[in-house]
């Protein structure tokens, strides 16, 4: 019987997913191995929503954003079924065996990798690919979708320069990134930002206002300020740090859930309030202030050539691992190469911007205020 490999895309969509599916499918087809897609992430394999991926399915999808398999954020052990939340892990194992899969390929971000590790521990052959516009997955240099999203955010910042200068305004641009500031930092530097606020560096509102007033004294009539949606003020830093420390050192499932709830509560109270931040800056500087929230624009659109190349390289490397029967790994990008790394080294670990990262150091050298 011909060999068959399963594949799904999970979590938020990212440009380049279709390029990865195409690379895996075309490489495996050369070896006579078929590819069976599961729609809607882990829901697809839990409820057996299949899509046979023949050679025709790969035609014309390289340049298309989103994912032909669709996606969802639902987890194997917390699957909505009607009004209930049910553990569907056993159903996933049953369908995996029903289709006699050699392996299940899961393409996604942090949540996807934690779920993938859970399935590995159930005895399934699993390989993952790193996908997230936030670029916050451990071990890999970069992730599918990050380059395109950076380009989208940078283009938005570019467009705001003209209206900011015409009206002598402060322009705040809210960029995605709950716990990691890669996207804000990259687009801020590329777009010529004057201030950039990241989750890794709690900001002092007075110092942000001082940086803008300093520009005014220098004859600069506008300021561009990208703000990560997860950025928070310095007065909340101790609370966040304590909650994160408790989460990392939990001793029971109850403590873990309590720390998660606390982080969510803190995020709701202190993060994502860019409109309120704009009003405060307007009051403190006397400059008219406007807000642009990019939202899901950053996820959409045609994948950049860099993301297509990355997704193709990772997909081909994934197929190679399948042929060598090397399972339980994520295919990571390292320089110009790819390497398989154990899922245990990735799942549950967030890659944030190091305070000594070259991008961060260069931003400071150029006079970009980070609000600290």
C-alpha cells in the first residue's frame, strides 16, 4: 500500500503556509508518497475532515496567502464540541491510525508546538514547521510569515510619514506581538520610527513624552511611534515579572492555570490601550496624536519572496526527514541551512528580543527611544 503523510496548519494564518504545503507535497510526490490534508487545524484530524492533496492541488498556490487547509486555534485536549470542551486526543490518534499515516506534519506557532508534543507523547510520528508572524518560536532564527508581516507593517509606517509631517502629528502604530517585540522592532527600524515600545522593555510614559518634546525642540514637527500590542508601562513591570516567574515555576496544574489567568488579567488591564496612550501623549506634549491599528492586515497578503524561499526550504527539509524516518522534531532555520531540533526544545518556550540583540543596540545608537 502506498505510504501516506498527514498535514495540517494550526493557529493564526501567516503568509507562506501554502508555499510550505507545496514544498512538502511536491517533494514527497517525487518519492511516491501521498499527502493527506486535514482542514481547520487539529479539528480536521479530530473530526476526520480530509482533503486529498494531489499534484494539481499545488498548482498556483505558491503566491497565495493564507492556507488552503484553513486553520483554527483549537487544541487537541480542549476541543469545542457543541457547548462542551472535550479532550479529542484519542480521536486524533484513532484517525491517525485509520488513515495509516507514516507521519503527521503540523505547521504552526507556540500553541501548535505544545499540542504537537502532546501527540508525540501519545506515540504518533510528528514533524513540525515554525510559522508565526511574531517570530517568537525558540531555536529557529526566523519563522514563516515574519518577513511578510514586517514588510506590511513597514509599508504602513512609510505611508504615515507624509500625513504625520503635513499635520505636525504624533502617529502611533499598533503592531501585533503579545509577548515579543520582534515585529515592532524590525518594522520600526525599517520604517524610520522615532520611538518604539516593546513588551521586553516596559516604558516610562514621561520618557516617551520627553523624547518627543526633544524632537520638537530640534525643529522636528512629527514623530512616528510603533507600539507592540503587548507593550506595557513600567509601573506594571513588577506585577508582570512576578506572574511570569510563578508561571515558569508552577508546581501544580492549578497553579499553572492561576498564573495564566493572572497574566491575562494584567494584559487586559495594561496592554493594548494604544488609544489611551495616544491621549496621554497628546496631553503631555501638546501635539495632535492619532492611532493606526494594523490588526490582521499584518497576517494577510501575498507572501514575500523571502517567506516563499524559507517555507520552501523548510518544507523540503521536512520531506527529507520523513524519508529518513526522523520524527519528533521541528525543522528550524539556522543561517542559510535547516536543522531538525527535538520538539521538547521548542514547545512552551517563547523567544523574546534579547536586550543585547544587535537590532536593539543599533536602534539605541540611532537615537530611537525605547521608552526606558
